[in-house]
C-alpha cells in the first residue's frame, strides 16, 4: 500500500500544479482584460476631454468676438473698412457712401463668421460623438445672437444714413443691440443674453462628464480649468 501511495504522489503533485497553473493563467487573463478596458476608458476620456476643451475654447472665442463687434465705431475705422470691403468683399460704392458704418459692420461680421467656422470644425466631431441635435443646441444660441446683431446693424444703417434724421424708439432699440452699453458690473440687456447663451452651452459640455472625469472633480478645479480656456 505504501508503494502504491508513493507511486501516485507525483500524479497528485502534477494535478495540483496544473490546477495552480490554470488558476494563475485565468487570473492573468482577467487582469489583462481589465487592464485593456481601463486603458480604453482612459483613452476615451482623454479623447472626450480634448474635444470638450476645444469646444469650450472655440465657444469662448466666438463669444469674445461677438462682444468685440459691439464696440463703438471710430472715424478711422470707417475709412479702412470701406477700403477693405471693396477689396475683399467686392463692395460697390453705394452702400458705403450711404453709411460708412455699414462697411465697418460687414468687416466685423466677417470676423465673427470666421470664428463660427472654427466652432463648426470642432462641432463636426462633437456631432459624431453626441449627435446632431446636441451640436445644434450647443451652437445655435450664440449663433442666433450674432445673426440678430448683423440684422440690427444693417437696419440701423438703413434707418439713419439720411443726414440729420431724427432718432426714434426703433433706432434706439437697434443701437442697444448693435453697441455695448455699460461695463462688466452693469451689463446691458444684449450682453446678459450673451452670458446666458454661453453658460447654457458650457453646461451642455460639463453635463457630458468629459471635463469632470478628467481630474476636475471639485468645482474650484473645474472653474480654474474653464478660466484657462476663456481668452
């Protein structure tokens, strides 16, 4: 009996070794699968974080340009804008002669459109990730304010190009849209709409979690990161 036990002992050792090896292999496979999943999630989060950062930066640049075009028109800017409008946009004499501000507003509008094209470039990727409806809801609020500004600027020029024409309530309302009044502490109505539209679009990105899941889990860290994108 002892000899039989002695002869079967190596078989037991071999069997146990095979079980241990199999278990170790299984653990290694599970660990490898989990590592790959974590890596993929990290890559995905980094990709979405990069997309979110670019989207917000483009949004802030568009917002800043929209604010900039509401500045007062300077006399020297009028002459320069008329010249640029003729050379770059193929303007004729008539609209510029009626009201040189129209050339100024048109050149400013061209700058805003350029910023919007940058935003659309980033939105193409966002549309693929989050859908067409999301992309439209993100961009439309500020874009519509830009269109409203240009429409008001054109109407203002059409209404006031006649020398010594008296102002009316419509003209004053158009001026309130076209030109900025008040500072940061006391923003005018159109500036408040710009701020609201910007905040709404910014929240849409934050709600996707791509910013918060990339090292900005507390509000102070998130605010600091967003501030770095504003300029």
